[in-house]
């Protein structure tokens, strides 16, 4: 597991294009975005509703379960 901050859209594109095929935690709004949403889903990314405390807790439990 690698944890890092990102500062813009460029990091998302670099993760999608990476030969390592990493999944990541994009914001929930990207799930319905044309092309980017489909690519994130293909990488099995975990979408996070950042505006909701429950959404962040759900994402945390999904991350823990995936690591197990």
C-alpha cells in the first residue's frame, strides 16, 4: 500500500496510465465522469464521498478489508 497526497488532476491520469495498474480512492463525483469514471472502475478504485463522514468511514473499512 502506498499512501500519498495529490495536488491536481495530473496525478489521477498518471495513476490510470501506470503499468502497475494501481487502484486508488478518487472522489465519488468521478465515478460518473465520462471515460475517467470507467477507467477508475476498471482499476477497482474505491470511490469516496468526501462530503460525508459516513462515506469516509465506509472507504476506510473497504481499504482495511482489501488489505486483509
